[in-house]
């Protein structure tokens, strides 16, 4: 895996899609697949697929194609999915509750230990057996439980102060849903889900297709 | 705007961020800004900013910088935000309700007319005064109300059939949250929010930073 560091984020961002499709093939008991068949399914070109996967050592064999189970397993490893990450979420309103209810969590290896909010009406409630706690205790909880991932589903104006608490209590990865760009030290990874930007893009594409 | 068609999606995907930051500057009564200052705020290089904005005619003036209000307005136009889009949502569970409650809707010019579900326990409830209706009536509703945008927050296995209904009833844009790639005719635009892929990327980046 020595070459991994040089792999561009554009390639990395395609890996979850390969992983997802390979999982679906496994569910259908399909054991091997050519890059051309993968191309038909994913919409990427066969040469792009071969190039992408070659970055990680090239799992295919000439004339045979890819072993679906093996490739799925290897991509899972590359994506870090064999590890269990302990996570907490701050901002237990509608979006926070929807995220907490999200079924894909466990599949991706994330274990949500607790939700936090400052609203007394929410504190004490449970989402999927996960309790909503007082946000004043979030740093203590993170340290005590060695939480690795923090999720931010607060309104924009509170997001940075939550991120600061995460950083202080030694969280290393943040999944941020607030429509703002967080300022964090370099060793902290942040993955944003910016719904407003996604809507703007939809609006742009709609306009481009329909108003020419 | 003749050159717009040639603008790459990579540039387009940066525009919402410019738009958001310019909106924040406007809120602070900042009337003009240089590409260097914009660079400090957005994290893009000043030359990238100039290049990006030149694609749309170049709104800046040498020695003056950009007029914040004008640039914000023009980017809003480019993104199609001056138009009001009528939207419906199918899949009124947790995620659907969170999306329906999402405050950024109106800001992006989207008006959510109704939610749809097949669960009798949900039908008749209201989210922000927007009623949840029986999904059997979604096509009729779309045609009658000339709905332009459909939002899919159903489980994966129902997403394609919802998309098919949208296409049949002449919807032109789909905001898809289901973890699957929809098959739709070429003239329909689809913007995906794939939470599982985003989590996988977070997992990958976390692993890369912390296990070397």
C-alpha cells in the first residue's frame, strides 16, 4: 500500500461507489466481474476503473476480471471500514435525529454512543436507544469514552464552537452538516455534507437544462 | 453568458461556496473584496478565484476587487436562485422529515408543496404546515401543481420506482438521498446526497491520518 499517499481525492471519492456496487453484486452471488461489466454498472469507463484500482495494487487478472468478494474486501480495508469508530453527535434536532436514525452507520463501522443538545426538552429522550445528553458534558464524555468521531448537526452559528470542543477533547474526525467551513488544526479530518450547496447545484443544473 | 456551457462541473461546484461567503460578507456590510481576501476566507487560491469567476464574465476590477453585492447577485443568477422551484418529497420518515424541516430550502428558491409516504401512520400528519399525502396520489399531484423538482428520501429499494413516477409525471430535477444511482432519461438532472459515501470518505481520511 506504499503508493496510497499519492492517490488523488478524485480517485478516493469514487471508491465508495465501487464498494457499494460490489456489495450489491455479492448480494446477487456474482463472484467475478470484468472492468467492462463494472463500467456498465457504475457508469465509469473500463479504463478509468482499471486505472483507479491499479492505484491500490491492481486486483484484476487479465482474462478473468475481478474477484468480487476479494475486491470488495480490499476496498473495505482501504476505506478503513474494518475498524469500529466511536462517535457522538451534537445537535439533536430534526437533522441530528435523522442522522442518528441513519441505517448506514453500522455498515460503515460507526458506533454512535450518544447525542448531545442544549435544549432541555430534548435532553433525556432516546433515539434508537441512544440517549440525548446535555451538551455541557460533551467534552467529559468524549474523553472518558475515547470517542474518535464527532458529528455536527447544529445550526451554523454554533458549529465552530462545537468543533472547538471536539478538538479540545481530542476527537480526530468530524462529519459536519452545518453550512459553514470549520477551522480546525491540520491533523483533524473534516468531511462536510453541505445540503445548501447541493441544492444550489441542483438549481444550476436544472436551469442549464431547461432554460436554453 | 455564452461561455457557460463550457464551464466544468468542478468550477460549478465551487460557486455555492463563493455565494455563501459573499452572503456572509454582505451580512457584515462589507461592500468590496479582493481576490486575495476572498482567498483567505474560502481557502481557494486567489488565481483560482479569478479564473473561476472569469468563466462568467469576470466581475472584478483591477485595483478595486469585487463588488460584493453585485458578485453575490450575479452568482445567484448563475446558480438559478432567482427562480422559485416547486418541489415534492417522497419518503416522509426521519430523513424526509429532516429534509422537509431544512431551513435552507426557501433560501435556495425551493418551495416544498407536499410530502408523500405509503405509511398510513404518517399520512395526514404535517411538517411545517406541509401535509404528508398518500404516495399513490403523487403523480396526479405533480401534474396538477406543475411540480418541477422531486426529492427522494425513501429506502434504497423504493428509490428507482419513485424516480420512474417522477419522470412519468414530467418532473425535471431530482434531489436523491437514497444510496443508489437512479436511472433516468438524459434530460432529467439528478443531484445525489449519498451519506454512506460521505461516511466512507471520512473513514478513509481518518485512517490515512491516524494509522501511518
